[in-house]
């Protein structure tokens, strides 16, 4: 059986082909609004992944041209989606949540969702080096899974 989407856009995976995935999530809308944005994105990511675990939300400084204060978290889970479809789905969520070219030009990051690792493939090695990943990674590594 192949994976498919239901009429409400919920992803129904083929559990025989699951891949483990690690995400970084961030927003620079100010602590309260950014934290709420990170909470609200969770059920949307659950449409693409199962067994999702999220770190706590924590403050960090921006990196490079993306200055300012951010709210960040890290998530991990399982997906039956191929990497390219998963990344496309994340970019679609970003667009739906206001990550437009206009916002980008203004330095506003309503939501940023990056696939950092897909099984053994390090998709974004630079993300693993940044301070915005480290607290969430440590928390997920030291907190037992409830699954």
C-alpha cells in the first residue's frame, strides 16, 4: 500500500517505509507570538509525521542576516514521505503561516521549518552547529520517548 492524503489533508503513511526525521523550528515574531506560532504548527506537522516529539520552546539570537530574538524548538518523528515531499510540505506550511517573499525582505520570520536530518542523511549540517539547535537536541536526547 502506498502512502496517501485524506480529504482533510492528513497524511496516511505506509508504515513499512518509515524514515526518522529531525526538524528545527523557529520564529522571530516576538516571544509570545513566536511561541504561539511554534505551538500552533505542531498539529500541522503531525499531518506529515507520526511519533512526533518536541523540545521545549526556548529563546535564541538570530544567525547571520536573520538578526533579532527568536523562539526555537527541535522536533523529531517518523514519516513515510520521501525527503523532497517532506521538505516541500514544510515550505507549504511556512507559506500558509505567512513566510512570504515580502516578510523575508523585511526580516520577518513568522515560521521556519527545516528538515535537518532524514534517516542517516544530514540535510542541513550547518544547523547542527548553531546555538538555536543545541538546547532542543540535548533535551530530546536526554528525555526518554513516550512512544
